[in-house]
C-alpha cells in the first residue's frame, strides 16, 4: 500500500513529515515544515542538532546559527570564484589596480584577479577612434574662417590612457583646438581656403602629437583631415564675390601672360629680321659704293688713255639708261620738225608690268593698247598739219 493511501499503516514514511497532522491529510506539504527539515539537514552536516517533533528546538540558537553562516560562506565563496575569472578580448588590454595602485596589465585571454581588491579596466588598443571639431578662427591676415577638422587616433599605452589623464578624449579635443588655432593664426586665409589644407593638416597633426606626448595620454594621432574651411555664413555672399573677383584676376593675368608669351617672341623675331635686313642693306650699299668707286677708278684710267672714245661710250650708256625708263622719245632733227619716237616694245612691257600690279589680277585688253597707239598717231598727224600751215 502506498504511503499516502487512506488508512494505511505506513504514514511514518511520509517524506514531508506529515504523519498524524489533521488525520487523513491529502493536501500539499507545509512550506514551513520543508524549511525546517532543510535546516535540520544543514545542522546535521555542520554539527548542529535536529529540531524536536513538537516544533521546539534543543540548543538551536548556537548550532542553527552556525549552519546559516556556513551557507552564507558557501554562497560567498561561489561569488568570489565567479568574480575572480576575467576575460580580456583580443582587441583589449586590461589595466589592473590593486587597492587603488597600478599592479599589472592583462593580455588577451582568460585571466584571474582577486575580487573586490583588484579592479580591471579594459582599454581597446586596436580601434581607430575619431574626434570631430568645428570652430571659428582668426587667420594671420585678420580674417575669420570656419574650419571643420577630423582627428583619427589610437591608444598605444593603455596604462597612461587610463591613469595619467582623467579624461584623455576631452584633453585630445582641447589640444586639437589649440593646435588648430595656432596653425590657422600663423597662416593667411587664401591658402587655408584653397590649396594649403594638406599642409595645414600635417602641421596640426605634428603639433597635436607633441601635445599628446607631453601630456602622457598614451594616444597616437594617426591622421588629421581638414574637412572644410569656409567663410562665416554672415559674410559668405561677400566672400564669394571676393573669391570670384580673385579668380577673374588670375584668369586675366594668365591670359595676359599667354598673350605676352606669344607677342614678345614674335616682336623679337621681327626686330631681329629688321636688324638682319639693315645689316644686309649696309653691306649691299658698302659693296656697291666700293664697286662704283673701283669702276670709276678703272674708267678714269681708260679715259686718260682715250678721252674721246671713253666720253662717247659714257654718253651712250647714260642715254640708254634714261631712255630705258621712258615710253616716249623726242628726236631733234636739224633743219626739220621734231619727231616723236614711240617705242612700242616699251609700251607693251610697261602694260604687262601694270597688268601684273593690278589687285584684280585681270589681263589688259590688247585692243586698248592698239587704240592708244592709233590715238597717238592721230595727234602727231594733227600737229604736223598745224605746223605746215
């Protein structure tokens, strides 16, 4: 028969100790009774006495309290064991303080520390951190610019980062602002707004790293970026006009230099050509003068040998030169009328010369030349008739 069947004779086997409570009890076990049995077992383990069956206790104040304290001790040891194990991530280093004093640095892995005595501060030493800064600053030429800067840095010394400075990241921002103001205050506005940002960023990075090393923050500045540099919004329109005017000025200067680079060599070439022509003309005149002088000397010698022949020859040469440039020749005949000589070959040659010099390039009509010859003959005939009368 089961221990809980009605009328059973084995009620003393009730595990909850409900042997004769209330007769035939079918309800759940009493919570107080269960706690009392647990305390009895703990007292038995640590040398205490069990409680009496009628709810009283025999010398329960001493041994019962010892069991309770032993339970607390076991729980405390478990908590201490749990707290003594610490895990350091691969990207971190653990700075251990023992009673408020630096003791050691924990490497990545599973580590053991003394709870409540040693305090571990994990510090990430691999991630690249960012700090943003945007301020109005005064340049060397007394202009105001708004500069936005980004600083990328890493922690290389976790001990200094954790212990030397109370708030190293805020110190970094203050130092970055100081370094930026120093460099901007030593530079004119135009390089900051145009092509000098890279140089400005490099100077700020070097100065900021010097500050961080002097402060012993354990921070290494990787890179400084000047994100933007503009005029304040209140004067941005006027500033844009000034910049546009400067760009126009540079454009005009470049165009003028390009024009000068084109004109100056050409002018120098023309000047050199004129100089060379002048030198050539000089040499030509000198050579011609020397030749004429030499010719005159030789003619003089010949003239002294045969004056008459030489004089006639010179006369004929001179007349040939004079008549060679004339289209009409008057022949003086002794005892008769003057006769006009009209050299047709010279007229034709002059007509061809005039025709080649015309801008239109059209050929002269041969019939026009014939008409001019006929007209000239008629005029000559008419003059003869008048003279005969």
